[in-house]
C-alpha cells in the first residue's frame, strides 16, 4: 500500500494511532520504505504515554505529535519545550506542534477568539521546528465545541460534509502565510535545540530566543526573540530580562530589533526591555536581531 501511494507522488504519511500496532512492524516497514525512498516522511499521530511516543521515534518515525495541544500556561509551555529542546529525547525525537487537529478543539480555542488562534499559531510555529494545523477550520476560527467542556467540534467533518468560504475577509490565511514566510527566512526557527526562555515579570507573557550559529566562531547568524501574550482578552505588559550572551550582543552597546509581524524597528540597550501586547491588534512580537546600532541614524532606513 505504501509503495502504491509513493508511486502516485505521496511523500508524507501521517500514521493514525501507530502506538496500537507492533513496534517491530514500524521499525521494519519504515526502514524498507526509506531504503529506496529516503525522502519519505513518517509522522506519528500518537497521543499516548511519553515512553511510547519516544519508542515510536526511536524505531524510525521522522516526526512525532506532541502534548503542545494541552500546554497553555507559561509554566506548562516553558517546562515542556525545555524538555523537548534540552532533554535526552533531543537526539531522536523530532516534535511537531499542532494547536488543533481534526479530532481535537482545545478549550483555549473555544469561542473562536481571533487573538487565541493567532497566539497558538505563533507558539506552534516558533517554539517547534515543525508545526501543523487542521484547516480550513483553523484559519476560519472555528471554535464551537459539541458541548461545553468537549474537545470535539460541533460541526465535525467526521459526520457531515462542510462547505466553507475560503475567501472570507476575517480568514487568518494572510497571517499564516506571513508566519510561514518568517519561518522560511529565519534558520533559527527551523531547529529546536537552541531554544532558551527569558525571564519576564508577567505570567501572561512568555518570551524565548532561538538562534542559528554559523559555526565559524563569529557568533549567531540569525537570532529570533518571540514574545507572546497568552491572554486573548486583555492587554498585557512586562519587562524582559535580556540575556546578552543568549542574544549574542555586547551589553554595553545598542542593538536593533526588527518586529517582523508589525514591521517596526527598535533600538534596545541594557539588561531589561519593556513590552506591551494588545491582543486586539497582535498578540505577539517576533523580533529578529538585525545588528548593533549606536544611534538612530544607524537604523537600516537611514542607510
């Protein structure tokens, strides 16, 4: 069956509930397929015990589902993604973060709050090197559960045909495209192991850095700092403790941060920086470190 669909051009297989089949089978079949088709990707759609998820990764699955769908608070996200980025599983477990799936409408998305969908998208796309969404339900902000407390969609495609207007003016498609372009243009977002969280004095705000190093000893070629407002209802603000070593900057010099979502540039200096995020405008900053600057005239638009 796999050979047939590979012959039809399929190169990615999302395997439903692989933990209900024998580990030995997956170890054999993945190796057999990739011996002649090394570009084929196997995604393990397994929400089960951690040891079982890690075992599936060890026997050959290219990528694995994660518990991101149920990690919503700052403490939960920090602990879980620190484990993924720095724990022993980093050697073989390649996480894929999904804010929703065809079967799961997480409570955080109930009600279809635009800011909630945007925040979860930014988190998935920047915390993990790989992410996915179930669309068009996601970009069209579908957030009505079957009943209060349920994680099933009220209008699930499992039980009915759905016809959607993909050209709706409130669609998140342009925002998703922008996030994907940012991921494409910034190598730091294409890997997991460099992830480091920064202290910020508000539990409704989460801040973290990812970097891609050149390997030549001259420091990081690409440094991305993300700040996300986890509260989709209220403006939140706080002070970030900037780690000069993590950012790769001289603590005594100014440097330029470019917010890729708002396309705004800021001159930062010192150990702390103030941020404020209004979810009705944008629940996140995605900053890229451009270069050190000494004055306003050193900004790119003056050159």
